[in-house]
C-alpha cells in the first residue's frame, strides 16, 4: 500500500513517515522544504533502513503537484503540509490563506481526479478556540483566534463538504494537542527555522545557550501552580495515531470523522520545566512574566473517542518527551 505524505519532512510528518515505513507501507513524500530540510529524508532512511520516494514540490503549484500524482497510484494521502506559526499568521494572513488553503484545495482536487479516496488531515486543537470546558471533546463548539487556526478550521470544513458531496471518500481529521519529543535515535526532531514560538523549542534554545532565559507566560492562571496547562503528546505516539487513523480509513468507513490526539492529561509549564531539569540533569533559567495574549489557562483533550474507535492511546510519559527532545537537540548541537 503506497501512502502519499504532504509535508513529510516536517516535525510530525517525518516521524509519521518512519512509523509508516516500519509498519510496511510504501511512502512517497513531498515537501517544499520551506520549514524543513532535505537532510531529514536521509535520516528517515537511516532510521528505518528502508527507501522512500521524495519530491520537492510546492502544493500551490498544481502542475508540479499533478506530476507527483502521475508517478504512482496512491492508496491514501496524509496531509501535513502547511504554515504553522501563529504570530506569523497574524502578521501575514494572506500568505497563510494562499499557502494552506489554495495548496490544500489543489491537493484535494487531485485526490478526486486520481481516486485517492482516503485522506488523513493534520488539524489542531486550535480549532477549539478559547473554550474553557475541559477536557475538550470532539463535538465541542469550534472557533478560532488567529489566521493559522482559521486555515485549519476552513480545511476541516472543505473536507466535510467533500465528504458530503462525494461518497467515495473516507476522511479522518486529527486534532493534535501539543506535540513535543523526538525520535529516540536523536536523528529527527523539531527543528523550526528562525525564532520558535512554542514552549519546548524555546526551552531547548535556553538549554543550548541560544537564548538567555525562558519566559514563562503567566504565573497567575487559575491552575495548580499558576502557569498554563497543556496536553503534551510525544511525537512518536502522534505518528502511531496516524497509522491507527489509516487503518480506520481502510476499515470500510466512509464520510468524515474527527479525533483528538493527546494524552488526556494537563501538564503545567513549571511541571514541564521541572521534569526536563530532572531527567536531563540540567538547569533551566526561567522567569515568570505577563500572560501571552490569546493564551488560555488550560487546554487538554478528552481522548476517549480516539481510544474507542481508533484503538489509539498515547503511551509515552512527559519524562520520555523531555529526554528525547533533549537528546535530539544535543545531537544536533554536537554535529555543528
Ligand atoms: C500554540 C498556538 C496554537 C497552535 C500550537 C501549535 C498560540 C497562542 N497558540 O499552542 O494555536 O496550534 O501552538 O503547536 O500561539 N509558553 C511559555 N513560554 C514560551 C512559550 C510558551 O510560558 O516561551 C507557555 C504558553 O503560555 C502555554 C504553554 O507554554 O501555556 C504551551 O505553549 P505553546 O508551546 O506555544 O503551545 P500553545 O500555546 O498551546
């Protein structure tokens, strides 16, 4: 079975390619490498000892994309490609709409034309907006607070309309909570270009001396220690969630269904920092500062639907996430 993976060189895409190859799927990935590197592809091969096909392709360029579709018959698409920085999306909304929306429409049109009827879409818990009813269930009201989030919500809507109009599709939407960690080999992990926005990459910048101090946004939230609570999930668990979603798509189900992928447990910023310090025997210089606008106090998933329908449960602990993130970061530092 051959799976087409858009954005397959990115953080979650690359770990999913590893899992797909390990489980015997044939993989073709394409990426525009705007926020990833071609080196990742050789790391995927090194980890798995298997080959995969790779194309450099911008999904906005429909002609180039069609060439990828003509190369092989794909049984499913896993769609990761997209810009994902919240702050950048606020500053450059049209760039986000052009890339994430037009690119996705091109891809879906080609899926229809070439009869790629199983689609797994990489969505985000960002589609729950500022909801305060925790844990979040898939049927919670959806809303967005920034253009990046809006692209995720619009793409979910496009897929819903497609599933209604074309009965041959089996579409699985995966709403990720906070993916961190790295492959245990230390060969692939999160490696954003420029200044990162998210907590773990920022923490790693402090550890390796690229930043002096980690700003902890808010110490006065109504949470046990006053800092923000999130549902962190190890990226290799997340990758496994995509395999479960693929199996579901091939199980005879048609239409569209959405699932939360998280651990179902809230972890505070300070808890994450303390765990990181303990398992890696390092000290993190941090300072509690004002809240970041747009952040909520708590965000964690109800994971019962993914467990009962997909048979998916995240297994790795916060300790594993901290250890693996650190290993990847140090390995990269040492290679410089
Ligand atoms: C953020 C995005 C979300 C997106 C997700 C993708 C915002 C407001 N939300 O989620 O839309 O889907 O990334 O991965 O940008 N924190 C610090 N110091 C930092 C960075 C973060 O204290 O330097 C805190 C935050 O306040 C939060 C927690 O760490 O409590 C996690 O933050 P982050 O990793 O940015 O993820 P989210 O805000 O949950």
